[in-house]
C-alpha cells in the first residue's frame, strides 16, 4: 500500500475498473482499487457464458441480497443479485449489450442541468468502451441483421469485445419473423438511440474464445494489472470514508481485510465510489452523508445532511409468461433435468466452444405501449395517463418527481418512444413463492420444457429507496424498490403482458411451441383484471437498480452534481449506475460502461484545472 493515492476507487466492478484503467494510463497518478470480492479472472464458472445461473446465490460471486417485502406484489421478497467479485455484476449478468435512447440522455441533461450529458455528447462514449465484431453472413441473413445494423457504426477500438454470436436457435428466427409479420421489425440501428421494433442485440462475449467479456477481463488485463501505479486491494470490505476534522475533504478509506485486520487507505486526491446502486449510498450513509434522521438512528456522526442519498431507486420491473415448447425443440429446462445432456453440452463447449454454453442469443423488441389488440391508440393512452398520473400526482415524498414525471409523461405519449422491452429466455421462470430467490426463479420446478417471453417496463414511475439498517458495514442495507407502487406502472404492465399472447399466436412462433401446451401461469390474460393480477404475481427484477445517488440539483434530491462530485464534499465522486437520474431504456450494462468512460474524462479534465 502506498503512502497516499491520487485516486482511491471503491468497487472493482463494471464502472470501477473502467475508471481505474483510464486514470492509471497516466503513470504519474497513483490509483488504488478496493474490491470486496476476489480476483477470479480465468474462473471457468465466470468465463463460460452458459454457467451464469450457477453464480447466483454463491457468496464467492454474489452479495445475494433480497428486497424488503413488496406491498404491491402480495408481500413477496425479490432477489437482488449483485456481483461480489472483481468485475462486479458484469461477471454475473446475461452479457446483453443494449443502448439507451437519445431521449434517455437528453432527459438526463435536463435533470442535471448540463448538456454535457445529452445524447450528442454521450454518443462517442457508447462506442469508446467496446470493439464490435460483426456477425457471420449466415447469422446476418437468418436474423435479418442488415435491415438495421450498420457494422461500421459500432465501437472499433474499445477494450470490451462484443459480437452477435452464431449460436442462435429456431426461437430466435421465429421471433424475428413473428415481429416482422406484426409489422414491428426494427429498421434503425439501436446504437443510434431510436430503435423501435424487434432486433438482435450484441453480447459481451469474446468472438473467438467464446468466453464472457467483462470489466475484469477487458479493463484489468494482465498488462494493466502490472502497471506500477495501479494497486488492487481485493477481498477488502470498505467500512467508511474518513474526513478531515471540520472539513468535507476525504482523507482515507477504512477497510477490513479477509484476515480481519483493519487498515486505512490514504487519500491524497479523490475517493471515487463505484460500488453500485445498492452499496454506494450505503457507504455514503456509513460515512455520515445522508438523511440526518437515518444517520442519528444508527449513531453515525453527521458530516453532510442530504436526504436524497439512497432515494430515487428505480429498477426495470418485469412480467412474464412461460410457454411449453414443441417436442422437437430444446430449452435450458431439458438440459437442467438431464445429467447426460448437461454433460454433452459441457463437452461440446470444451471441445469446440460451441453449443448452449457458448452463450444464448437474445431476442429483443422495443415497443410503444401495447395491449392484446396491438399498439394502444393515442386517445386510450392519453386517458390512461390522465387517470393514473395527472389526476393523482403527488410529489411531496421526493422533490424531483414532478420534473421526472413530466419528462416520462412526454416520452410515454411519444409514438416513436419505447414503453416496453419484450425478450425471450430459453427456460421457464417461477415466481410463486414468498421469498423469490434466484434459485427458485430459475429452478425449473414445473414439469415440461419451456421458453419464457418477458415484458420489461422500460421507464417505471415507481420509486423506492435503499438505506442502512445498522452502522455495521457488514449488515445488508434495506432494499425497497416498491415495485408497481405507482398505478400507471400496473396499468402499463398489465397491457404489456396481454400483448405476449398476440406474439405467440403468429404462425412462426406457433411452429416452435407445443400445440395446446401448458403455460405458466395458466390464467387467461385477455381479461384486464386477470392481466393486472398476473403482472403482480409474475413481477420480478431485471437486475438494473439505478438512481440512488442521482445526478441532479441538490434541491431536487440530487446527491452528485454533473461533474459527479458528492454535494458538500470537495473530493468524493460517484461513477456508477446510482448516478442515473432516470432509468434508461433496456439493459443497463452498456450505459454503465458509457458513464464510466465519461466519468474518467471528467476526472482527468478537472485534474488538469488544478
């Protein structure tokens, strides 16, 4: 450990390792990365894309959090997996690379009062983190990729390899054709931020090695790891940030190592929080920055009173229906139940880097508000918004809600904007338990083999929070997303769930599904009241928590300014998904990488001014 670091990064995850790699490019700057998990680069359970389900709930890889009981979900507790390993959640996710819309970034800029965060300014960073390998000609033809994807418009020099692999299935082809039959095949490259309709997204999988690409493999390579000015302190839990007496300047970060010994990592420059949307606010509160009432309750000395810390929690809530597949089709349910088949696909991957273990191609569609009849007409949508937003709007619990809801309202009524992401997973999903762990969710408890079609609410109106429950840093915080607590979310998700039946009735989807096959649940969602109940019963996380250290003015509940500096401090920043003022379109991995690249440039720019 050095006598003092220019930058101490708390969290060696998706964002933290990007920032560490970029800041340590300058050999004159010393950088320390503190990570609670181990450095497991080369671990086959991480590297093999098809083994991701084995990581959930394992304390060597996952913090294994659970939410508070969710009032609108019949009291169910929902899993909240977070990566507890070098690479963070990029080591345990589904490897999806999806891009936010232009409106997402433009609305961020409005909330942050800084056009440096608008779509035009962020476009280069969407490409900076990645190098895209085009799909094979056969895959392009079968999945109709040339209809919308411009290979030359993707990243070309970034550390993270992304591609659209060849391992697609009949379900992927049926999906593309089914949406084309419905008139909803995309014609716009998703990276341009204007996608509407069905498409196939890239995955963070190495195109040659067929292994997971994540922040540890790409931004903490052997070459980067050997930099003399970059130090990794793995298996070290941060307890709090120290501040100088009578000052809001951080001077050190207290840690406890695996052997239970304690140390303080000295700070000469900045502390950079990259612990994610759950733990970055937790660490601020443990350090005396947050709502003074919460801090007093747990006996923590107040350094900065900011009630916005831990508030504004947003997550993409999903609903789903699982459909039994035709007897001649294969899903993960078959593999999970048949040891011989599992051994065969593992051997296939080991010998030729092919088969299901090489990664599942994801079928995606971004759609406007829809129901069982298709796209909602403008008058019906307007009425829905008036009854479930305009006439009941209250903003007293969080200062920025009025401004946020105005932006979300405009987007919802925009016929070119996406309300829902619909995607297909090659397995059944189960939510029929009060404590909905990942093991149960993916457990395949029902007989038969299924695929699941998922409706994910892109821009939720529901807001939750995450707060400490103890001054002990080893005690998990209380995570309360308050899923479906806003009535408009319920109404939209019920209708999105109804739409799934419209898709599966297309001829190409019918060919891969079992005739008169079972469904989970079996309820008839053509009745809107039934669809509302299914949306609640099948609600689950999409693993995209954001917003808890929001980049907004302090008077609106913001925690960081547009330079990512924590209000009231002179040298503490946050650079992860917690700074998102609004949840973005689709899966957030690419957006987190993008924000981290932008954050590194901001930090470098500010250092030049000093």
